[in-house]
């Protein structure tokens, strides 16, 4: 028998708030964290906007010396993980450290370290490369640093599946607890690649929004005028715990994680499968594991990137999975406010899903006004919805054809 798994801690660093409290307050007010790029001079770039994290100071959220040995993507992960762990109330002095693990992913790692050190090689020679270049750069160091900072000695891995990384990490952490590899897992995603290489690379794919003059209409998932995603950054981390372990220590339980589905499109390196079957099957698998029917699901936090292909094909995927019941779903996209956090997207969006279950609040897809003919579902346009959320789903789709779905429910003992 699989063990039951619950969510007992939440942490977030986002373009609209650097804690869960700030993030959720921004969500409720419909705050948009998109604006002109400030991290480098983007005046000559086709894309000059992004969803940057504001006023984040790593040394204020962790040990100063440790922060100096981390690039931003690791700092964001550690800050969010520390918040989630403190929120959970877990006291590691009372725990077996080998039963507590970490699965935190980043789609890219640090492009900034690569840029800086390649410039040094070209201008000053290879001997001037930072001795810490490799541990600053590689994507697994977010998980490694979280493990070190929190003293967690159990399974420590990272899943790299592009924009599905955070969701796959949480799904794999669910499995680790279900099958008794751990009692506690810290899981999610992190990313920070708003830099020349990141912006130029995604712009070269024509994946980014070119609406530079109106942040409110730059990230508009499912809108007929959508023209690309807005590059974002941040981290979303949750603490997952085996139910009896959580109850024994008197933990506050926010939600239960009851389903996880993961598939591959086997179709195209950047486009989802046109018929939606890959992502649709991930949703079906999550519902099958949870033992629920399509009519039981109340809300989907969609991948909803604001690209033409994603939003159309994800709509087809929802119809593939839910049939006629798709019409009764409330669907939104958090990316309308915070842009696309790549490997961190699934982590932050799962935090939003848990908060929606807790508060009975489903946020508006901000900025979206008019959909196209085939995007004909309820995308929460115009106003948020206050509703009882019993079952909520979070979707993530990554370049390479990676599809991942998490299904959470309101906790009932």
C-alpha cells in the first residue's frame, strides 16, 4: 500500500513577492510583476521586458559566506526552502536526517556563470576562471545547497525537464515518501536566467513576448493576441510529509497530494503534441492514481505560457483528459502575473494551488480579455473566483515533450 502524503510547508521567491505571504497577497490583488529588464542593458534586444525578482538580498536570507558560494538560482532555492521548512515546524533534532531528503530542480542552472567565465577566458586567459565556476553553474547545486543548509541527509536529487522540472521534482518526492524511501521531502524548482544569453536564446526561438510597452498585456495566456511568454525567475518549494509522521508531531496540514502523472510527447523539441494526448494522458494518470473522475476536479492551474502553440494544445489536452467535464472546470494561469519561471514554474504554481485549496480562492488570469474560437473553456477571465476547491490540478509542459501533472485535494483525516 502506498503511504499518504501531505503538504506541511510552503516557500516562495517570486516576481511579486519574496515570501509566500507576499506572493499570495500579490496574487489576490492581481499584481503583475513584469517590467523593463534591469539586470543588464537590453536596449538593443528585441525583447526588453521580463518578470524579475525585486529587492532580494541573499545574505539576509541565509549565511553570508554560504550565499557567496551560490549563484542566484541556488540562493532563491535556499531562501524558499528555509521558509518552507520553518513553516512546517519540523525540528531536525527530533528527526532521522537520513529519512529527510531534497529534490529541487532547475531547468538551466547558471547561465550567468558561463557568460562571466567565458568572457574571462577570451579576455584574460583560462587561468583567470573562477575556481568555483563549476559548483556555481551546475543545476544540481540548488538541491545540494538546500540539503547542506537544512541538514537533510536522505535522497538528494534534481530532475531537469526544462519547464516541467519543478513539477517532476515534487512528483518524484511524492513517490519517495509513498514507497518509504523518506518521511520528509523538500521539493520544487528554482531558476534565474534573466541575462543576455537567456533572453537572446529564447528570443531567437521566437518564444518570448515582444509586447515591450505594456506589461499588463505581455503575458496573456489563452488570449487571441498572445505572442509569447515573458521570462521570469524565482523559486517555489514545498515540504511533503508522510501523513502519520505529520500527525504524530502535530503538524498543520495544508493539503494532501494524491496524484501524479508524467508522460512524454515523442513529438517535437519545442512544441507540445498538437492533439494534446501527451499532456492529456499525464492528467488522466494523476486522476487515476487519486481515484477520482474528471467531474470531481474543480480547478486546474494551467501551464498557460501565453504562446500560441502551448495554450491551444493545452486546451486540447484538457479536453482529451476531461471530455465534456472540461466545460465545468475553472482554469487559470499564474504566469499572467509572474511570467514563466521555467524550471521554477511548477514549484511556484503548486504553492498557488495549495493556497487556493486553503483559501477557497482561484485567481484571475490577469490581462487576458478575449480568447480565440478553440480556446473556449473557463480561463477565469475578468475576475477571481471564490469557491470551495476540493481537488486542484497543476500542469507543467517542458521543451523536449515533458508533461507533468500534480493533483492535490483538501485534506480530510
